[in-house]
C-alpha cells in the first residue's frame, strides 16, 4: 500500500532523513521505533506532504505522492494523526471529531463513520458537548484518533499516540490501535513505548540517526538483544 524508497528529507539545510526505505502492506500494523530526534516524525511529515523530500520516491496505492499537496494526499485516504493531538480546545468534542470529514472525499458516509467512532470510543459519546480543551489527555487522544478516522483513511498514521498518558490508558490506547486494524484500516505507528508498539506490530523498523537500522517482525524485534538493551531496558 505504501512504499518509501531511498528518501532523504529535512528542514532547510538540515538533513534529518537519509536514504530511508520502508513498506507498509495492506491490513498491517507497521511500527517505527527510535529515540527522540531520530527522524520518526519527519518521516511521517514527508509521507503526508508536510515536508518535501530532496531525494527518493513515496508511492501510495501505486501513485507517486512525493511533493503532492497535503490536502490531495488526504483525499487519497492517507491520514496522519499528529503528535500532541493538536485539537481545537475551544470547540466542542463533536465539532473536533466532525472536522475530520472536512475533505470532499470524506463527506460521503460521514454519518456512518461518526457512529462507528462513537462505538469505538464510547467515552467520546458521553462528552460530545464539552470543550475539547476540558478533556483529560487520554480523552483528547481518543478525539484526535476519532477525527482521523472520520477522514475515511485507507492508511492511518499515528504519531506517538501514547505521549503523556497514564500507564493504564497507554494499554487501552494500543488495544484501540489493534482494533482499528482489525476493522480494516492499515496503520503506520510511530512510537517511543517500544514494548507495547512492537507487541501489536506485524512488522517494525528501528530508525537511528535518520537511517533505518533494523527491520523485522514485531516479535522478532522484541526478541532482539540490541532492542532489549536500547529500547526495552532489559
């Protein structure tokens, strides 16, 4: 579904990604783990069109999307849920969720998807009329993911969905990500909580200093001695 081939990208003269290649197959959860500053978010931003690669190709469903406008990429069904949620705090939960269906390509079937996200996140249904800024961190993350699902994604990219959440909520969040995949949406997950992320991943990549250092199955990386030492604290 998604193929990133030898991509180099960064900001101005600062190169962050160097010759990065990854693939995401239809129906998979693919996880990217790495330390702060390794290039995880820049990779998602390059895929979603917010950063233009200086080299390489990015194809989605067979179409080269490198350099395409972000709105056109969204219209093709490739959706990013950004780090730190980025909700509209003085808008209601309902309006934040419905904003996900702003693109014409997502408007058909929006009522059905709204019912689906309320089934996936019943807590959101109890807070539809509250201001988004009044919610807890975990509830805000649920709203951010619900908003992404309203865009009718073929592939949903999640950037650090567990950031700042209590441990019990972190476990719930990864369960939700697993369920989203089971419901038919392919997931590309960027995450620092390596154990939880690898546990639900079909395949995974480790990015270090802007380069892909290791590729394996999620289970394979969980058993890798380097991963245990560097990322799992074992």
